C-alpha cells in the first residue's frame, strides 16, 4: 500500500466500519469504541461518530458519548440521529445532576439511544394522582406490564399510568408471543408524561414483525442505522400521530390470475410429421 494512497485509505476505512458494526452487534462495546476512534482518526464519516456515541453510551460514559454526537453534528448539522440522542443524553445528565435521592430507579443510558424499529415514543394516559407523580423526572425507569388488555406503566410496582393505545395495542400483541421491552420517562410536566420504549428481546415467533414501524419507513434522508438490520424507525411524537394505521411488515402476494385475452395468439407453425 502506497503511503497517502486515497483508494487504499478508503478500503481500510470500509473494512474497519464492517468490524465496528460486527463488534456492536456482538455487544463488544470497548472494542467498538477503539475501532470507531481509529476510523475517526482516518477521516471517518458521521456514522463513525454515531457508532462511537452508541458504544460509549452502552458503557455509561455519557460525557464522552455527548462529545461523539456533537462531533457528528459538526460534520452534518442536520443529522437526526445525532441530534435526538444528544438532546436525550443532555436531558438525562441534567436530570441526574439536579436530583439526589430518587423516588424511582434510573434507567440505563443506553435505553435512550434510538435504534430503528427497536425504539419508540409514547404518552401515558389515565395518570395517577399528582402527588404520586410529583417525585418522577426524566430518566426514571418504567416497568411495562400487560393487565386486562392494557399496557400499564409502573414505578416500583405502583401504577403511574397507561401507555396510549396507539402504541400499546401493537406491543401487547408482540408481548403475548414473548417480546420484552424496557422503558423510561423522557418528559414529565404536570399531566404530560412521555416514555421511550426499547425492544430488548424479540421472540422468534415474532420474526418479521417490527416493534415500532411508524411513518419513517418511507423516509430515507435522515435514517441511518447504527447496525445493519431493520430499515424502519419510529418518529417523534409530533410526527407519529399523523396516522393510526400501521403498515404491514410483509407485502401480500398478488394471488389473482391474469385475465385471459380474448384475442387469439399468433398462429403457431404446426409440428412437422415424421
């Protein structure tokens, strides 16, 4: 390899990017940090910064993760993944610094990192009394429990509300077949509580079913995955309420027979008799 050869540099960066994706898929976060840092030193793109932020968040190195996402935004100020994760981590750190003893356990930072098809947002309805909600703040872990056809949100076993049907109905179907989810509060203001929900286990019986399809399936400009896999993402609260209908994951095959033409086909030459 010739020193300064741009083609060789590009090939090496592509190889390292594949290594980094594989390390993340296997949960090898320390190794993923080193690989993505090496990529960035070689002139890595925005994806390398986002992958670095993801790996650092999984290791609970939040300040470093913030710097990684800021680096992504410096290179692409319209990058939605970096923008959203930066906002969530900043809110998480601010909330943690402002509170000493906590009424609720804190959610792991990795839960707040968006992954296409695996994370989504929801509002809570039928909230508990205000005095019960007062100690809650963004970053608190929420337990999701299916009860009588509703998806309840609980803190230390005490119900604080229900997940809105727009999201709950789909998750309940998947949970019956074995999917598991974690959740945390992202917004707490009087009677407005919002969650981020993350799929942590997809049961084989749900193969082909995405937990959070949403409206982003048709958008490509701002959708960049951390890992190779699902190409779907759940949009922000404001965007995801545009439609309550959920797209099917698998397009149905057209089983109708083609209409037979009444016009005769071109005359075929008769077979020669032997």
